[in-house]
């Protein structure tokens, strides 16, 4: 099983909507899109995080250390379902 940081940074981009859809499907909950103007009311004090784009890249780590991810990417790892079993 890949660690969350390894999965997340090995993927250059994992759209939030795709992450939400996978989590919702495994929890039996609908994943719905919320218009930006409703986000603050919906997320409350966490709205700053929902509105922030914080891309991550492992390009420098790969170049300097010769590191290459060997685990599934974030979306594939989430979709395996092992994070959602009691």
C-alpha cells in the first residue's frame, strides 16, 4: 500500500472531483459539485482549503535523488478500497 504522500506526489495532478467521487462511491455517499459562491457557506472555516490550488510535483526529487514511484497513484490507491474497510 502506498503512503498518502507518496501516492499524492507521484501523481502530478489528482482532480478533487475525482477524489471526491471515489471516496463517495466507497462510502455509499453522493459526490456533488458545489458552486464557488456557495463553498464558504458549505465548508465554513475549511472553505479556504477547498478554494486553494496547491499543486505538488516530485520532479525535483526524481531528478536529484533518482526516486521513481513504484506504488499505484492516488486515484488508483483510493479506488482499491482498503481505506474504507472497518
